[in-house]
C-alpha cells in the first residue's frame, strides 16, 4: 500500500535517524504516531555484522575462553 493510503498525514522530514532506520511523524486513525522505517537492505548488513562478531569470537576464544560467545544457555 502507498503511504497516503495508510496514513491521514505523513511528514516526509524524519524526526530521528540512525544506522538502522529513520523515524517520521504521521497521523493514523486520528492519532499522532511515530513511524519507524528501516533503511533498504539493512537486514543484510545486520546479518553480516553478526556473522563477523561470531567469527571474531571464535578466533578470540582460541586465545581466551572469556572471549567465547555463549549460545543457547
């Protein structure tokens, strides 16, 4: 669906921005709401970053057990 079909009002200028998403002000069913919109492709970057962290942890745990990430406790 298009934004103008979902929201009565939608401010196209973000009120906040981060590495994962931006936040916009909108009106939905007569109420003021905040709408969080993820940046395109961010899922791919998050998955890659998590895989890198586990790889670094695995290598680090060869030198010290305290660097190992506990899984499934």
